[in-house]
C-alpha cells in the first residue's frame, strides 16, 4: 500500500442532479477519516474551470450541519461547468495547479464527458511522473453511463416523475371528461431510462382508470398508457392509433414522451427550427407540445394538455429517493477509499447484489471504459408494441426509488446547505481559458 | 333554530386542487357528529353531473383510514365536472333527485361557476317550497374568489411553486453560465396570485445570485427576478430591457410568467386561440415558450429554457401546505355547521384575524356575491416596475404556505385514499344531459 500524503480536490461537473451534493458529502466525510494521508480537503469551483482559474475553497472549514444539509440540497454546491478541456495548455495548467497546491487525490463527480477529462488528467500526471490518484464518482439523471448497474441521480428523478404521473393521473381521472390526452415531456437526452421510469407509477390495487370505474375507486393506476422512447423512432400513425385505442377503454390517455424522441429521419419532435421575429407567433417548443397539437389536430373533440417540467425535474430534491441519496454518498466515500488504496484512472461503479433484498456494492472500472460511452435503454426492456415498458424494467428500477428524506423546513420552504466557501490563497498567475 | 332532518349531499367541482379532498373530509367528519339531523351522508359523483344522473355513493361506509388519507390525496375523490347547468330541465331534475333521496343539506366544493350553480339550486328550492340548506365550500388554486381573504388550494400550489423556483434557481446558479434565462410558466387563469406567490422563494440570508458570489454561497435567493402578471399588459420592449438589466448583475435571470398574460391588444402570449373549454374560457398555455423564443431571438449568446408544470402544479399534494389543508378541512366543517344552524344560499369564507400570529375564522357570504365574481391581483401588490411584487404581498401570502404533511409511502410512492364508493340505489328513471 502506497503511503501517499497530500491534499484532496473534489469538483462537480455537468447538469446537477438531486444527489450530486450527497456524493460531495460522501467524499468529504470519508476524507476527514484519513488525516494522516489527506491533509487538506479542497473544492474546485465550477468544475474544471475552477481548477484552471485556481478557484479553490477549503472544505474542512464547513460545519457538520452544512455537510448534513448537502444530502437534500439541489443544484451543485461547488458549481459545475460544461467546459470541455481540449487544449494541451489547459491540461498543463491543471497539473500546475495540482502541483502548486500539492493535490494528490482528485475526485470528479460527473458524467461521461467529465470522466473523459479525469482520465486525461490521470494519464498526463503519470506521463509527467506526478503522483496523483484520480478516482471518479458517477453522476447523471439520464442513467446512461456504461458498466455501472445504475447512476446516482437517476433514482431520485425517477421517483419524482413517478409521483408526478400518479398525481397528474388522479387529477385527469377526477375531471370526468372522456377523450382527454395528458402529455408529460421528460428529460433523459438520447436515452429512455427516465421516460421508462414513469411506469413505476403503475399500481395494481383494485380500481383502475377504465370507463367502468368511478374516479373514487381509482387508487390503482394504469398511467402512463404510452411511453415514447428515444430508442424507438417515432411513427405518428402508430402513435395516434394507440391513443385512439387507449381512449376506447379509459377516460384519459396518459402519454410520456422523452425529449430525445426522433422521427425516422432523425429529427427531434418539435425541435425549435425558428428564428421568429420578436412579435411573430412563437414556434411550439418540444416534443410534448408537438404531440399535443398532433393529437388535437387528428381527433375531433379530443383535448390534450402538455406539461414539461424541464429543469424542475432534476432539481426536485424534495422528492429524492433515500436509496439514491445513500448510494450517491457511498460512491463518494468509495472513491476516496479507492484512491487511498492506490487506485487511479478509475471510476466507482454500482454493482447490484443480485439477491433479495436489493443491495449494492461498489466496484472500480477504468475511466477509459466509461468515458464517452452511452448505455441506451436496452431492447429487452422495451414492450412488444414499442410504446410500453417490459415488467422486467420495473423489477430493475423499483428498488431505486425506495425511501424518503426528512427535510428541515424554514418559513415554509426546505432549508438548504450554504457553504461558507473559504477561498484557498492563490499561488499562481491568472490564466485565461478559451 | 330549525330542526330539519334529512340526508346530506356533498360534491366537488371544477379543477382539482391539492386540498379539495381535505374539504370533503371536513364535511364528512362534521356531518358524522350530527346523526340526529343528518341521517345519511352521500357523495355526488363528478359534481352536478352525478346528481343529474343519480350517481350517488354512501360516504358513511368509508373507513376512518380512508377519510384521513383524503388529507393528502390529489385529484378529487368524488370526481368533478365542468358541466354548466343552464337548462331549466336540469334544475328540475336536480330537485327531483334531492326529493327522491331526501337531500336537505347540499355542499358544493368549488369555484365561482360552481357557487353560481349552488345559488340557483338554493333559489329554486325556496321557490318550490322544498326545504334545503345550501352552503358552499370555496376552492380554487387561482385565489380569485371575491370577499374571502384567500381560497383553499392557493396556499398549497403557492408553496409548491416557491419550492420549485428555489430548486430550479439553485440548479441555474450551479451551472455557472452567464446569460441564462430560466422561464417558469404557472397557472392562475386571469389572476396573478399564483405567479406572484413565486416571490415567496426569495430569501435574504447571506449570499445571492449576483456575479460576485460563488454558487456555494447562494443560500440567499433573488429568483424570480421578473414576474409577469395577467393584470399588467405585456410590453415586450420593457420586458427585454429588464431581462438585460438583470443579466448585468446576475448569472441568470429567472422569469415567472402567468398563463393569463396578454398583450395590449388582449391576445394571450402564445395562446392557442382556436379552442375554449365548456365555460367559454380560452385555453391558455404557450406563454413560457413564447418568451423563450422572444429572448433567444433578441439576445445573441443568451440561452433560455422554459418549464411548464401544467396540471402537475395543482396535483402536487406531496408539497401541500399544512395550513392550507387545515383550512380546507375547516371550511368543510363550517359549511355543515352553518347549514345545521339554518343558513342557506351562503358560501363559507375565510377571514384573517388581523393579529399576530396568523389565524383565521370562517364567515358566511351570500352565494350571489361570490358567483361569477373574480378578485384580480390587486394594484397595491404590484411593484413599481410592473414586473415585480410588493413586499406587502409576502406578508399576506407567507402564512399560507406554512407547515408540511406527514405522508405515508408505499413502495416508494405516496399512499392515497381509495374510496370504496358504495352506490346508493337509484330511485328515478335515467336522465339525459345535453
């Protein structure tokens, strides 16, 4: 076992998730247990951009109360970026900053682009003979990182979306209108994991939304009735035929559409192709509005409404899954332990125990195997009609949405973590990024 | 005191709110206390439509557990309708059903259209010499009923929207991009109460979203920066100038726009002018996407994203305000008490105590004074720049979002009430509505 001693740097990258701050808390908590090897615990502001600009904060100065509150705080407490490090000057600068601050442990919490950056930093350090341990922490609501069973962030957004579908569906059913089409557009980029997760709203308890039932007996939930995945090219005839079929047996038809759905020609539904003048009629934005207008245009007397939660869905920490929060924290801890054990150029992955009850352990995977890979929603989970989800997916995803957080409130709103963010003194000249 | 004896009928109407079922629970709980006068407690399915079709259920057969669960169940457990009773045949039929089932107490939980219907039923019963006590229960997320200090339903959606703005704003701030415009379209029809309520997200604790602050110190919240109300005609030049101004001092500009905002010519922003609902109200809903395209069209390099929660916002019982739930329940109880005391043709109103701490009492107001009235967001609460909200509104609204529910979960999702919905035997011939 190598007895490397030095400072630790942790940073966050890409789109926030409800639990990216839980991973940060896990890294800090574990690092605090190893003061012989980890002298200082630094946070890089706004991801790798903060490293380039030498904007580091001293995380050991945060209170225990703040660290606890990170478990339910949305956004990304250190800030993130989408800056793509490409130039060799940038990589040189990163190593200069690491050397200047004796950074020997680097943990980047992010998706595949970020792990690609981490891989390059690890390789460069090795090439230059600078001893550095780089262990990444997985993060994405899209659940599309390869190898890991699932990604921290996914379970919480899946839970929020399933709750939202159930709530909306109860509202839809209560309205007692027939021929109502309720559309929910969800995130996920080019992977259907989040869209599929809305079927976790299904409940088989007595009662359903069929026309023979009164609204008050609708504890059971058959919504969503149609799920449109990016992995399945959109076919408007097949879609409209399915809507018609659902409306024959139900008071309403609930459609979930992924933002990444494309037609056979590869065009995103309702993509904004506009350059409208300031006073012109706005082009409808997004897949949900596109489907609303398609449905209303095709069927007389059918009403449709579209909702698009947008950024609200990935920021909904108030509906976080306790399982997801715990696992995000665990991944942060595991990254620090792995680095202390001599690993570098790796990312933490989650491996499912395979036994009942559900459980996970953490493994390590070379960053190169993660970087820039994408795990599409698998064929085996797509229903036969291409617009529904196979029950095996429910068995996969249901454990990930279990458990709720106890969140402290202040004046009617959740009380979030607020880092004191004590700056580490600069040691280098200023640096200009592109 | 009149000692009328007979059966009670309760029904729900219009768009569901997070607490319309709490009012139902309040009616049932109070009615159960008066078995000498109230013999049976019936629910009308799907509002007045269920009365017309003689679709009644026996609510005394529900368990206490079910009644308790109504306090956190979205939708409307009895179902609602938007059917407008106009024909005299319809009114005749309603009285026939009441007579057939010895209905002597009628409580309609709904907004102004519904209270208009209730007023007409009360008047007709009096005219025909049929002894009937009609006391309405207020309900609307839009908070636009006259006379009452506020409406059950408003506080819960206000709380959900304020939480959503804070969560989204933390995400926006974390991204570390400058020149980002985040747009949230909210409900409220032609009244700005819900749009205004998003300023409850403002927090003055140290830190804000100004460019001099790092994301991690942004516990304070200045979002939303711009609030567009239906009461203020939209002026695109003034709006765009304000966006530019906000972006000079902040990493992002958070815009809340009411679905009911109109330009000076009276056109809804991005509205689908082709369709109207059963009451002739224009179907609203493209304001957010309209602004997104307006902003991106005007400013080079500025990115904008729009979210539209749609029905999800009025169904978000998981974020209900305990204060709102308690008051909705109280209004249900008060309606029953008032009817037993001999009142008819009245609606329950909430009157604020005017002292600290916040408290309310219930009063009664003739239905005629409520029916079809609308309380616009008042001038005194509109900020000087017409795109912000006066602090006096916060003093008005903050008490309404206080407190959280403890919701039971089952397999990762909230566990809702499921009425057993035992049907009352029909006594009349079938009836055809329009």
